[in-house]
């Protein structure tokens, strides 16, 4: 052993701890390429992609200065990478900082300034960029771990866009063992991250093969016992019946209970089109479709997981059906006789799913007869993970590993608990780790002797990553349990095909990496090509004049574009002189500032395991500053769920600030605050009895002289089965009762455009400042009286005012007889009876 240690070579670098990083040729070659340009590094799981990034980071910090940013999708991964960097980099530990949702936003801003390396979840960095808390200008190396996630609205895409726009000396490294299912997906990831070269190494490479061993994959087929088959068949009969209903609507031709998810998605799309066309039957069809989805989940659990998981699922469905606002799909499902019979059978089933016993046998063979030390069991269901942990603990030292969010009636694990569990597993404190998907991606789980899939995984990326937990230092084994004649079979073939496709694609990708690099390089525009676009100064654009131009490029662009069309520009609509007499009700001091607090942090659960985002706090307000040259938009942090904040934050001449606003979603000046509602949310207010929208607008109107309500989306009068006069009545109430301007936009992009125009007019043309001073003012006596009366039977502000005007006092309203109530305009029989029931009934014990 001493001789072997003496032969080991280590990487020598001024910023690396001496004798820590083993000198593996494939890693140093990949790092040498990655430090020369924006690079996608594809390397099999467990072979040190993080080390490649570390080598590039050390080089950039030493040669270029600045700071490095390392992004990973989950909190456990962030902590793991931080531990590794602190061990490997010869910099002070306090200069390597962790950003997750558990770190207060104000603390993050301070930590950012003094850090050399920041390791973070992407959602937190996205929020800090939108809120203008941090700048990427001096980041000289940005790593995207598990970069195959860079698609759609995932935070990686936005951060990459900001990085290439803001950084003075950008360098991107993307890392993944499985970057995509085909060449198009891989190319899309590269384009989204601004990557222009691809480096691929597989286990076929001699330099890599030296560090890998064969992994034997076995598929174990299992027959279901008759009681489980009977439960499944009872549920399938109901699915067939519901599909018959959908067939009558013309959205499907099949009634087979094993209908594919692709076909179900197609049915939903067809139902949505029918709803958009005003077909009222489609609403019933959508409810039936939802019931089919619930039933299919029940079948999947009993077939492939456990009867215990099914029992827990049924219990949640029963509770959901009893709750207020329960969906008809839930209520109909739990009341269906065949489903109730399946529930009864599940409750009386006192045996185990055969996969449980087979799991125990395989673990005994590996840990007992085979002399192994560690095993990982992966399962899709948290319920099954808990049941398996309890079952296996009778024979083995077993612990579970699940995500942080509480879901499906199951407690999650905190970040500390996750870290302690992994540390104990690495240290050999227990033998068996039963995990959901949270341990799939990149976690430095130690070499194991067996990876057992409790069920096949239909996704190639996940399958490859799970298998990567074995076969690193010695020959490993993978066993996949497959229940015959179940959905496991379909997933088996899907997984096998997709995994083979990905492996083939990676080999092809390696062969055409240079080709793809050229393609990416040719297909991307340099940032300099976009310079001047906003001012219309690009070649072939509008008249450049004498080059002086408007000092604000966005305003110049808007005005120039409008002038070219023969239409008035933004600056052509001059504001009416403000004589200063119109102030917000209850706002005695224009310069009063609200109190400041920090946002609370929330954590998402299992499905996207442990992704962080800044969550809402209670009604407090923080004042915001701005650069003198920029137009500022203050955004409530709860609006981060939309793309509007990200869109605005990338616009030239716009500065965004995230605050916890007590009133409004956006503040555009000291007198303009905006409440944004989607068409669906707006209509929900009308049909659901929730009057919070009117309360929100009323609070905004108290604090700001010019409250604005933006209703976003198309088909306001046709999206839901709401009478047009009800919609018109609500719009009228907003304008007349609450003195709010009601504006319509088509989508989030249109809303962002409108917000920018209003903010520029207010701050640039009207020379007004932003003041996030709005607070929920105390209700007047009249408003409190209206509130008390309107809450009795969800009758709303208009009817409550009519009742008070008729009876004079709240007491008189409460004491009024039913026949007297009916004399009031707007009060019908149902409302009168409900008022008397609420006021006159005994309080239930």
C-alpha cells in the first residue's frame, strides 16, 4: 500500500492544497480545454466532473482574479460541493460561502462582497439578481452542475443570460453525465448556457476506463399475488367506465385502462380546446379526466409499489374529498362502489408486496453471503421508502433519505438531517440507504456494492445517474425489480430504449464534438452584435441622425419605432400638470417610509427535490434606492413565480428591486402601484366568493393616488362559465368603488412592456420618484362595518353597503327578520336565509 501511495501523483497549483487532488490525465485534459472557452463537460457519473470545474476555478482565480460561482440544483449538493472546495482550495474557508434559501437575503448581499467562491442553488441566485442584491460583473468562472436542467424557465437559463450580459470576463463550464436524450436537446442546453464547445469522455476512453469497472445489470421479474391483482382489476374497471364517458365526448377512441400517458395528455389538450370554444360539456370531461389520473396513480401504487402506499394514498383522497372546496373528481372517486371495494380490500390485505421479500433476499445475498458493505435502494414513492425502511430495519441497519418538503402525509428531512445521514453512510454507520430521487443527481454517495431499483425508471437520465452510484472503484451490481403484466413492463422497455439511445448519442456526440462545437459557434451571436439594438443604430435600422440621440436608449427606441409607423411615440403623450392636490386617502406624509424586514424562505419538496426560492413574508414594506440614471421598478417577491420580474431585470435602463410589499405587486412611482391578476384569478374571485382582490385594491388605493389593476390574459368573457354582466360589474366596481384604473394585457411579456412604459413615464417624463411607502391603512369605521356584514354570507361589499344604508347599524342588520332583509335591494331568499342561519344558529360544540 505504501508503494502504491508513493506512485500517486497529485496536481500542483498555487491555489490547490498540496497532495489533495489526484492527477488524472482525463481530468486535467478536460480542465485545460474548459479554461479556454465556454465548455460542456460530459463525463460518466462518479469520475470527478467537480474536480474538472475545481481545476478551472483555481486557474481563473489565480490568473484572472474576481470570484467563482458554482450552481447546483439541490441543497445537499451545494453543501457537498462546498465541503469539497474548502478541502481542496488553498483559500480561507470564510471566502467559500454557501447561498441557499436558509441564508437571509441581506446576509447574502454582504457575504457576496467578501467571497472568492460562492456555491449556491440557482433559485436563490436568480432572486438575488432580480432583486439587484448581487452583480455578476466580477464573476470570472461560472459552473452549472447537472446542466441538463437548463431548459424552459429553469433558473439556469436566466442566470446564464445575465452572466453573459453583465460579466466583464465570463467563462462558463457546464457539467453532466447525461446532458440530453439526443443531439437537439444537447445543442439546446449549450445554447441556453452560452456554451460553444463540447468535450465528451466515456468509459471507452483508455484514460477513463482505468478508473471504472463493469456494472452488471439484472432485471428480476416478479408475479403479483391474486389479492393484489383483484384490487388492481377493480380500479381498472372504473378507469374503463370513465374512459367510456370521455369517448362519448369524442376525445378518445380507447377505453383500455393501460392507456398511455401520452394519450392522456392528448385528451386533456383536446378538452382544453373544447373549453376554449365554449363547450360546457368539456368542463365535465376535464373533471372525469382528473379522476382517471387519480385512479391510474392508485393502480400504479398497488401494482409496482406496495399495498401500504395505496392505503396511504386512499386516505389522502378521502381527506381531500371531505375538505372544503374539494374537487368533484375526488368526491366522485371515493364514493364509487368499485373504488370503495378496492379500499376495503386494501385495508384487509395483511401481506406484503412480493417486491419487499425479494428486496430482503437480494440484500442478504449482497451484505451477508457476498460480504458487501453498502446498498442503495431507490424507489419513486416516499410512502414506499418509509415502508421499506421499516421492513428492512428488522434485518439490516437501514435509514431513509428523502427530500425536505413535507408531502403526501409524510415528513421530509431537513438539510441537516440529510447531511448527517450521508455522512453516517459514508462512514459505514449503517448498511442500507433507502432513497427517493433526491440522491440521484450528483450527490457524493460512497461506492456501493448494489444499487437496487424498486421499480424501473422511464427516464434515461435518471437511470444512468442511479447506476452511476456503483462500479466506480470495483465491480458493481444493479438489480431492477419488475412486476409482470404491470406498468413496470412499459417503463422497462421505455427505459431500456432511451438509455441505449442516450449511450449511443454520447458516443456519437464524442465523435462529432468538434462538429457540434463549430455548429454552436456559428449559430450563436456575439454579445457585441446586440449592442445598439435598442437605439435602432444597427445596420439598416432607423436614421442615426447626428449620433447624439436620446439619452435613454429604450425611450428612444420606443419613440423611433412609433414614429416610423406614423404613430405618436411614448414622449408624445405629455402628462397633465399635477397641482399636487390629489393624494392617496390616509397618506398624511408622502415621505413616510415603511419598516423593513427580510423575506422568509420556503423550500419545495420531493419532485424537484429541495429547490430553494425566496418566499413571502407578512405585510411589511421596504424602501428601495435606485441609480440616478435608471428607471426603477419595485417588485413584490411573490411575483417571482411569473417571468415578469426576470424579463424586466434584463432590460437596459431598468433597475429592479425585490421587496416585501404590504400593498400592490409592483410600485412604479410614489403614486402608482399595480395589482396584477390573471384572467383565471380574476374570474375565480367572482365565482369562488373570495373577496380578497377587492380588499387588496382598496388597500392599494389607500396608499397610492393612482392604483392600477392589470388583468392579464385573453378571453376575459369566455374562459370560464361566468355571465358577462358579472365580469362587467366587477370591472365597474374596481373603477368606480375603488378608483382604480383597469388595464388589460395579453400575457406576461405584454404586462412587462406595460409596466416599463408606465414606470418610464412616471419617473422620466413626470420626474417622480419611487416610494414603496404603501401600507395597509387602518379601516375606517364605515369600512369595518361593511367588512363585518359582508363576511356573514360572503355577500360582498355592494350588498353589505345596501344593508347598512337600509338598517343604519350592524346590530340592526343582525337582528332583522327574514322578510325585512328581503326588502333590501340585492338581497334574495338564499342570502336572507343564510344571514339568519349564521346569526341565529347555536355555535356547534
